[in-house]
């Protein structure tokens, strides 16, 4: 399968914090990003997309 992990980069930090693993869907929704896992768990993050690396199964968001 091709699930990804989603990380958020907090303001003033260079480190990425894991938000969710086994992510199957990422949907921009206004000022938030909806992150949904294979099992249907959903997390909303007030952020913008910084990078999507499909080869590394990694999505990086930046906190707004």
C-alpha cells in the first residue's frame, strides 16, 4: 500500500512533529488540512502544505 506519514512544522522550529501515520487522504479545507487514515480517523490541522514526497511517503505541513 502507499500510505504516508504527515508531519507538521511548528512556528519557530526546524523540527517536524509527527501528526498521523498510515494516511490515505489529505484534503485542504479552508484554513485547515484534513488528514484521514486508512481506518477512518481524521485529524484537522491549521496549516498549509510545504512538501509532499511520495517516494518517501512523507507529507510536511507548516503551522499557520
